[in-house]
C-alpha cells in the first residue's frame, strides 16, 4: 500500500506541473488574444491599448476553461514522464507499489484540478464572457453589426402590435440589451418604425431605450434621448431566450433549467452546459488514464516522440468526441446527461482496461 508521504509527493509533483502549465498557457493565450484583438480592431474610433488589454483579460478565463482538459492531459503525461526519467517509478515498483497505487494521487490531483476549474474558474469565465461581449459591442458599434450571426432576436406581441427585437449581446440575464434594434410592425406585418439604441432596459411593462435613432419610412432619421416601447415579456423568459449558456455560472445553471422548463421551453442548451461542467473533473481523470497508457513504460532514453504524440492525439480525439456529442445534446438529439457522461465513461473504461491488461496481465 502506498504511504501517505509518497502519495503526497506524487500529488505535489502533479500540482506543480499542472500549475506551471496553466500559468504558461494562460500567458501565451493572453498575448495571442491581445495581438488578435489589436489586429482586427485597431482601426476603430474607440480603440485603445487599455481597451484591448481589458478585453483580452476578460476573454482569458473562458478560453482557459476550454483548455483545461488539454492542460490536465499534458500535466499528467509530463508528471509520469518525469517520474520515469528519474527512476522514481522504477523504485516504487521495486518496493511493491502497483501502478494503481501511484496513479491514485495523480488521478486525485486531476479531479481536484477539474473541481477547482468548475468552482472557481467557471464563474470568472461566465462573468468575463458577458462583460467582454458588452465591451466589444460598445467599441465596435455599428461595425460589429455587419456580422449578423452574433445578434439574438425575439418577437413580442402587445395590444399596440408586433415588435421584433434584436440585440448584439445582453446583460443582467437578458434584461439589458446592448446595441438593440426594435422593428415595430403594423397589423399587416409591415415595418412602421426602426429604433436603433445604445442600450435597452426592461422596466415594468415597457422597454426603456437610450440614445435612440428612429427611422420612419423615407423620413430623415431622428435622434432621441429616450424612447419607451410597451412590452409584456417577463424577465424569466428573457433570461432564457437571450442568455448564452456559457455566460451563466455553474451555480445559476440549475435555476435556468428549472425556469425554462416551468415556461414550457426546451432547456437542452443550459442542461448540457451544466452536465458538461459536472463531468469536467471525471474527464480530467479519464485524460490522466489515457496519459498513463503511454507514459508509464520505462525507457532509459526517454519515451519516443511517436508515443507522446499518440497520447496527445488520443486525448484530442476524446475532446473532439465530447464536443460533438455535446452538440447533439444541446440540439435535443440525445439526453444531456447521456451526452455528457458517455464519452467520459468510455474513455475511463478504455484506460482502465488497457492498464489492467498491461499491468496485471
């Protein structure tokens, strides 16, 4: 049985390597993001270096959350390879410690890494994602409207008629719209007015638009400070319809799922996001087992590049399959729980089976 001191040593080695990789990759991503933002936004009127740095910093947690599985894979491979090269695994085996025993603290470290990513990094990523969208929309202004794929649209009907509402991004759970467009229609479905505003806030029974440009037919566009548009939309409905699941913290996702189902709406996207976050710690354990299948073999000259690339490719394929199945879950083709857990359990069973065959015969 592995002792507490040795288990703590293996866990500390994994933690140091994982932290080093996390910080190094974060620094690299920050520099690349800042360069990319500067390259595509430097010609805008509101651009400044401070704005680009702030936007890159807000986007960093979300990108790092996506990179956590790869960081866990690389950290596990690097830990096992370094233990092999220093003959520490050889000595552990000679002392009667099995592969399962010295893998246990490393798997525990991977699980803790995933848990911290969900509990600490995800709320930062969700908040930063929403703020980054709003910050970019404010500076890019009308230029960002050229790409209609980012806009979100809803339709409302009141006693005054039908209104189609579009927004580049949302804040406060959908109750604040950034760069909104309001298309007011008559009973025949013809557009009577178009209102372009800086912000729109949901009040009691109406939308309050600020810094509005109103267009009516062939008349000259009119600038207004505020405009009120009647609405019967409820905040709970808006929170579901206009909020990106990635902009919701893991602690708020269960509530969003319940709200959507209480309104009779499909909650697949929010449920899938929640299940994906729940399965992140087990996914890192599966990544560790995959790393163990290619990193525990003792080689006096070190592991070959082919073997290392094989482990990285295997982890990448697991991530791709997870993303693909996640898309099926979000679209409703699979139950979110099944879509989230199937790739993780399959990878864990593969790693355990391979190690059982290799270690125990």
